[in-house]
């Protein structure tokens, strides 16, 4: 091989070495806000994003304005909490100023307080209820009655499989024009339903499990609900309600349902009027407004034995939602998906 012929090979080897060196430096670079936003926009599951934040070094901006930017980009509260926590752990030992650490802990506490909360009062005792998130399933069955939905095996299998909003948001291609037709979730449960494009489909909200762990003996419970500080939400748009849940084949409890476009939950546009024709079994209750985003709600008569839930519903039935927010359970989507279940004993 002549010297002249060896020059291109030498240059190629040097180029590969530079690429490897650059990749190594990139791998060692701490993650930042842009990296997290890129992962979210790539539809990675929330659990994967959180695990990545926790297992890699990061240098995050967790100022109030940065948190707002993250929220607008679709970063969930759990992901932001992980970033805030990682920022506190990743502070260098030489960084002695106490103010940034205090600020981060304050932000973390504030971030946690942004979740809507509900408290149960029975007599002189008050306890906080654990917030649950409803799961979203699709079916061909029209939402004519809660009983018909409860008997739909597609819905019950979906709830039993534990499909959550994060997994569904990963499967759905945002802005792809394919929408629900291309969904391929863990158990391929919806494949039999979505075999060809439908102009409309039925979306069903449900809670996995046959019964609530909150068993009440008092048939006239009182609840205090606080959603005054939920990120990206106007609290005056909502009020609490009590709904009766319909147990379905000993696997889940149906909360409600509506019809919508086949790609409704894959769209980031806020154009889905979920509640305009929503089917649910609402309990007559008195909701007393204590302050902005804070209510006390009590059923007007004793509740019969069965499964119930406290939910947050838009005051205006024409309020529009982003299907992406509903699928990921964030912002207005979080408000509609949130539920605090309870059971009235026999």
C-alpha cells in the first residue's frame, strides 16, 4: 500500500476516533431541561423518564419560570419532582450557599402540593384520601348505559391489564394522523377493537380493582376537596362531584364514558369536549365553595351501599381538553382523570 493510498484510511480512522471521543463526552455530560423535554416529546413513558433522571447525573433549572416551561412542554409532575430531587442530590460539595438548597426543597414541597387533594370527614375525624387516576379504554360499544359498558369484555380486560396513561401516551403517535388505530399497548388488548379506522369510538374511564379499600359505615360522608394550586389549571373552571361507580366483571369499576373521534386522545390540540355528552351516574350532592379551588361536598341524602368516587368536573360542559393531556394525566387531563374512591358498606 503506497503512502498516498494510506492517507484516506488514516483520515477515516481519525474521524471515527473523534466521533467516539465526542460520543463519550456526550454520554458523560449531565442531563439538562432540554434533554428531558426531548424525551417527553419522543413519547417515552413517564416511568422511563423518571428512571433516567434518577440514574444519571443532571444539571437542571428548577426555577419557577423553568417549571412552567417544562409543564407547557408536557413534562409531568412526577418527572419534575424527579428533576427537583436530582438537583438537590447533585449539588456539588463546594457549593456552600444555602439559599439554592432551601429554594429547591421549597419548590419540591410546592410541587407536591399542586396535586389535587381530598379529605374525608366522619364525625370529629378527618383523613386524607389517596388520589387515584382513572384508566382510559376504548371500545365499539356505544355509551348507552353503564351496565352495557360493564359487560364489555374489551373494557374489563383493558382495566385488568393495568394499562395506564403513560403507556398509552407512548403507544399513541401524537400528530401522526393515525391516532387510536395504531395503538399497540402491552397486552394488545385493543387490537381486536381497532382493526380498521372508525370515525368515532367510545372512550371509557374506569378504576382497576373490584372494590375500594376505603370502606365507610357512614352513609352521609362529607368531603373537602382542594385543587387550588394545580399547575396549568384554572380552579374556577371546576367543581367536585360524587359519582356512583359500576362494578364490571369483578375486575374494575366504570366511572363514565363518552364518544369521540378515533384519534381524540392522540391530539395535542385542546378541542375535545369530553363532558358535553358524558355518561355517568352522578349523585345529588351539595357543594359549598370555601375559596377558589376549595370545596366541601356532601350528598343530600344517605347513600345506598355500593362503590362511589369523588371526582372533579368542569363547570361548563363545553370545556375543551387536549387528548394528549388526558392520556398523560396532566393539567386539565389530570383534573378529569383524578378520583377518590370509597365504598358504602352494607
